[in-house]
């Protein structure tokens, strides 16, 4: 019997909604990354994008355990000398709460062309509203 290998053209993606309100950031990120990669499906193939679209709502109200709210640091650098920016979670949440979930999920997908394609299917919103109702997304329970 030949080994099954999925084809991207034969795959029809499903849309999922994850409500991150009062959920732990890591749990939300793991669920989103698994859906984006297609790891929940029996047709999962590591080198083919067989994943689904994921909409994460209420990213501003995601929880972190312990003292990470004050101690976890996000850094960014544009490449110029002395241009490294350092922010803790409180400041990132106030400025752009979607970045918390985006960075967590980005670290859980492959760091190559496939990972960039997968991240394009992730839609994150700080509030409870989203413009993807036409796709009839299904709710996904994290815990």
C-alpha cells in the first residue's frame, strides 16, 4: 500500500473561531497552531498546507500565568545600531493586543515558506467582533 500524501488543491479549508477571553495564551496558541497546520485531521501531511483558517477573538483579554504580565519581555529591532525596542506584556497589550497571540502562534509553526503561508490564514481581533461571518466559522473550544 502506498503512503498517503495530501495535495493542497484537493483540500477545502474550514473556518474556526477561538474565543481567547480568560483563556491562557499558550493554550490558545497551541489550539490555533494545530488548526492552522491541519494536525487535527487524518489527512495531515507535514510538507503540505492542509490547515484551516482560524479567527481569534478577544485577544486583549487573554490571560498569562504567573508574573509574566510584568516580567515577560518582547523585543524588536529594525537593524540600526541602538534601535532595539523592549516592551513588557502590559505595554504590548495596551498598544496592540493582537501581537501577543500572533507572536505566540508564530513560534509554534514552521519557520519557512509553509509557516508564512500558514500564518496568513490566522486572523486576530482584540474585540469580540470580526468581519468573517460570511465564511460561517465554527466555534472551537480550547479547554
